[in-house]
C-alpha cells in the first residue's frame, strides 16, 4: 500500500504541497471536469493550461474566442474559474447542490491578462460540528457539489472525518469486541461529531451496520475527489477515546471514565485511554493502517485531546509528556504525520489554559509536524495572547456560526482589519486562512469573503468596493438598488460576530426573561428599520438568480423575526400591568408572525425541515424501521439535542419551514395558554406555574421528535420575491410605528 500511495501522493515536505491523485497531468482534466459538472455545455468556451509547479497562482486571459485559465494546479485553476465567474460574469456559485447557476448568453472577454497569487499556502475549511449540524445526511450528490464549491474558493485543507466509525468498527472488532459492544458505543449519526470529540458515548445508538457500510463508500468518494482537486484531506486519528468494554480485553489498561458532558447523564460519559499506556500506540498504529488502506493518506491528521474536557492534570510537565506521546504514536504509525489541532479550548477554557500550560503542550514535538487552528479569530485571536503560538505554525480561522443558527451575523470590516493585521504582525508561522463554522448558516458570502482574503485579488482590502461587486454577483447585473441594499447590509447590519445561542426569539422556548435558558440570545445590534429599508430596496430589483431569491427570503425572514422580539417586549410590558386587551392583540400578532415566517422560509430549499428529514430517511433504504430511526435522530439534534431537558436544548435551532410552525409555534401557543390561564384565575405566571408549563412543553418537545410529528414539504412552496413583497407590505407600518399603531 505504501508503494501505491507514493504514486498517488507526492509529498514534498510543505504542509499542503501535495499533487493531485492523478498527478500534474491530471490537473487540466480535473479543471475541465469541474466546468462539466457546474456549467454543462460551457466546456468548449474554457481552456485550461498548467503553469510551472511552485506557488499557488492563476492567470486569466482571452485567446482565440476562449477564456484561458492557467494555474499551477487544478485547485488554483478552480479559483481562477470562480474569479472569472464572479468578477466578469457576475455569477455566484452557491455551496449547496440545489443552487442553480445562471450564465450570461455571451461570455465576457478578459480584456487584459490578469495574474493573481495566493497570499497563504493553507486554506482550511470545516469544523467537527459541521458534520452533525449540516452534513450528517448528505449523499454523494451533495458532497460532489460542495467539494466543487470548496475548490472554487481555494480550500486545500478540508476536514474529512466522514466514515471514521467504519474504520473503528474494524479496529475494535479485530481487537476482540463484539458487534453489539462496538455499535452500541457509537451515538446516533447526527451526534457523532461529539462522540468523536470525547463528549458523549452511546446516545442514540446502536448505530446500524448499514450506516457504517454506506459511510465508508461515501468517504472513499469524498477523499478521491478532494485529492483530484489538489486538496489534502485532514483525516482523523486516535485521540484516546475507547469503548469502556475494552477493559474486558485489557483489564490492566489505564482507561478512565471522563466526566459527563453538558448535562448528559453519567451513563453517556466517554472513556479515555492514557496516552502513556503502551496500548495507545498499538491502537493508533492499527487505526492509521486500516484508515490508509480504506481512504489513503496525505499525512495530516486531526487529534484533539481535551475539547471541552478537563485534562487529568494541568501540570506543564504532564501536558508536555502527553502531547509528545500522542505525536510519537502518530509518527510510529506514519513517519510523515503532521498533527492538526483546533485551539478552541485555549479560548473556551482560557482561565485554565494559561500560557505556562499552552507552551509545553504545543511545543513538545517538532514544530514542522504541527499545525494549529486559531479557531474563533473574529472574537479572540489566540496568536495575540500566546506570542504567536510560540512559533508553531497556525491558521487564522473565522468561526461565524454556532449550531447552524439562522441569524444575519458577521462583520466584514472587522474581519478585514484583523486579517490584514495578522498578515503584517502574525509572524512567519502564520501559514493560512480558514473557517471553522459549526453549521452552514444564512451568511454564505461572509465565508467567501474570508477565503478571498487568501489571494491578492485587491478588491477585498476595500470592503466597500468588494460589497458593490458582491451585490452585482447576487443579482447577476449592476443595479443601483441592489448595491445600495448591500452597502446598508454591510455597513449597518453585519456589525457583530456570532455568539452561541444567537437566534430569533421565535426559536427560543417561550417564557418571561428571568426564566430564559442559557443558550438563548435573540438580541440584535442594529435598528430593524434599516433592515426594512434594505428589504424594500431589494424588492425594487428585477432578478431571477438563485442568490437574489435567497437574499430576499433570508432578509425578510430576519426582518419579521426581529419584529417578533419587539412585539414580545410590549406583550411582557402589558402582562406586567395586566392589560388583557393589549395582550390579546399582541398575542394574535405574534402567532400571525410565526405563520408568516414559516410561509416565507418555505419558499427556499435551504430552509426546509422536510428536506432535512427526507435526506435522513434516505439512509434507511428499504427499511422503514431504520428510516424512522434516522428521522428521529435528525429531529432530535435540531430541537432538544437529547431526551432530557438540558443545557443544549434549542442550541441548534434554525428558522426552517415546518419546524417554525409545528415546534416553535406550538410552544408559543402553549405559553400564551398558560399565561392566560393564570390571569383568568387572577394569579401571576409565577415560578410554580412556570414549572407546570415547562414540564408540559418538555413533554411536547420530546413527543415532536420521538413520534415524528407532522409531515413537511421537501421542495420549496411559493415564489420568494412575491411572498416577501406581500409580507413586507403587511408589516411595514407596524415595524416603523410599533405593533399597536393603527
């Protein structure tokens, strides 16, 4: 196998300098394949040329009636293609397969040849959580399009953790565990990211064998295509997580049960094998060997030991020993191994991870065999707190989303300022740019902006110039109203980073303020009247692009959701003064808003609960029992997260058609009934009544996902622009003047 892989991947010592799976001669074919998949019928209008190997670079020019795109590899050619589409054709390629692409009738000429170079060699994408909050149910059709999108945006270090349970199943059973022991150790599919990160075991299991077989095949397709487009998939490796049943086979192994995570009962706590135990190296070698046989390798592995967990010791000497030992286990399995780590823990547990602990932990093994992800740079750049990670190579990452929540968030100006400062002052060990979003959200252009910063395009340094170009791309032409709408969006709406639990109030379990859960943050930092103006400007535009229709629906969704918060605040004030007449009017307004938000998002595939569920059920094949199992798991993650009323309830909320009306809407109806019942009895909605209501809502929430309550459309219903125009007109006066205005 080693001999075969030397043909497959040529390793030159740089972190992302591998050639494609088919070698340099396959780069042109890979670029042509990209055009064939995305722009069928347009292949004859593009010509691809291979430049000398070296730095990542592409060149655009027109020659002989064709657009000629040259690059040092297929990935650079893909970025060149995307640059041509966006800045010459005004065409936006979305990240999901249902996004249509409208090309101009005549391809514009490149009047002057243009050469653009990469500013960094590493472009990382994805987060362990993305494989739960967005990707768990994807099939090859969705993955194929998404990999093309990554290539267009220059990603060359994608996290590739699909199908690792298929490898673990083989490893654990060959060591002597039974089929039942192994599959019961795994969680349900959408919860697997947190199983992989040593957070939870067994919840939602046992995992069907058919899932393991299907995911293995899918990962083989994923990694092959990623390598074809000059990406180096970041594969998983052993981080010490073991089935507790392994003690039956190795009773002297140093295996300890970790603390329960985030409100889960102790029975779901993970077991950890001490890296100092000789069994650790044995398991590491076995896993890497099997993984390489199944998926190949590019010698870069993601391992995170203590994500949201307390290490056995914070003593610097222990942290140094344990990281060194983990690296040595990797090296013994693959002498060329590079260890990639996310450094979320250095921010999330900053009070514990002080510099005197971080430094020995990340410098105990060779720096050129390490790569760190500065995970949440829009909030806190760890490189600034750690003397540039003490010289260890790192990638500046934009997180941008928690839980797949649906909110307009991000700050282009701040991203620009922080990244340009990192280019100036981040040190020679600043090697790349990436994004670590927990879930795909409603702000795809923010991530595209981040990846454009990795190239010397020029326009991205001037946010206003870049915004005008973005407006053209979203509507497919130059339009004054679109440009003004986007200028206002970037200047007045996209003014703050994402934070955990950030979602519209509609999506939060209803109650009055003091009873609100931890993960609940409906606040916005802008005037909703500005968003109204933006919606009205966009509705003046005549465009048929998929991006335009999405934007109209997305902005109207946010506009109405923000207005709901305004109405509820007045409802709470009316409750405090016991004004039943005003409460009744506002209750009617809020229930109407919930229905209208549901109707608005139903016009877009991106916002369909029915699609999420249908994609999950497909993995059941002909088995109705398995299809129902997958549906329950899919419903659970986006609602209660488990079967207990715990901290993560609503963490993964999203404004989706079906979910909004039948889950959030029903909860609000129960809340209003409980408040009205209390007032009918001349009582306050106090802690005792809240407890009764909470228990009833908790029961309903569990029923919604366990009983698979409701059937939802898998395809969009209605025209986004038409529905948006109707709803903006309906609520315009109240948004401007208040919900009680006549």
